[in-house]
């Protein structure tokens, strides 16, 4: 049965040619490159990637031995350590909130406003109504009336003075304040998982 030509592609994407008969004969398989040179690779590293095409994980440039000097390709294996963490429920925590009450005495000064009304009789003739005015904490409202004289004039009859008094008083009071406290209770499970 005639042999079939197969393609071999290296790690850099370059192609070479082998025959299926040589692939089945031994551990060393001759590969013919585009420039006519022949190199040898171990049949164990040839992996079929598609129908009639095989691949090797290294470059043809690293295999420079000719027919007379067969090179030996030794695949290297490296072990990697895979470390993972697993969560294990060992216990559950119960949080209880406790409210405490206490009485405190509060004595803060408070302001009170009182109004005193004073009436001052004037009986003074004025030419026009007097607008309301303020002098300090006193609001002065002028009251006028018409009186019959040789001519009609306005006479200031009296002034109403509204005086605002501010005094500081203390009225101690007892108020209730609340504060919160957290109590943590640890309750273990019946069957604890074995920790790593």
C-alpha cells in the first residue's frame, strides 16, 4: 500500500512533511522542511490537529540536526499546585439588642417674652397723624382725635407704649433617655465540618 504524505506544523506556524508509513515505524520520525533539510522528532509529541495535519509544541528551529545526527526531543512536564479555599460554617451568631433607660435632670435656661402696656396722656396739638415707631424694645402707637377749636387741628391725646421684657428662667425637668447595647451569643452547630 503506498504511503501518504502528511503535514506537520510547529509552534511558530511553519510546515514540514512526513509520511504515514514513517510515522508508524518507530519513535524517531523524519520531517522534511521547505528548504529540503530533514529533522527528526519523537513520534510521541506529534498530535493530530486535523485530518492529515499534525502539530508539535516546539519550533523547527530548535531541531537543527540532520539525517546523520538525529536529535532527540524530550517533552518536559511541570506540575502546578492548585490551592482553593472552601467556606465552612462552624457556628452561628445571635445578636440581641438590649435597651436601657435612665433618668437625667435637664436644667437649661428658657426665654420668656412678656408685654406691658403703658398709656401716657399727651393732649398736644399736632399737624398730622404720627406713625407708629419703635424705640429700643418699646413700640409707640400714637392715638389722635379731632377736637373743635377755632380751627380744626389734630391733638395728640395719648401714646400707647408696648414694652417687651425678656427674662431668663430655669424650669428643671426630668426626661427619659434610651441607649442600646449589643449582646453577642455564639451557638455552635451540632456536627461541625472538618476545617482544612
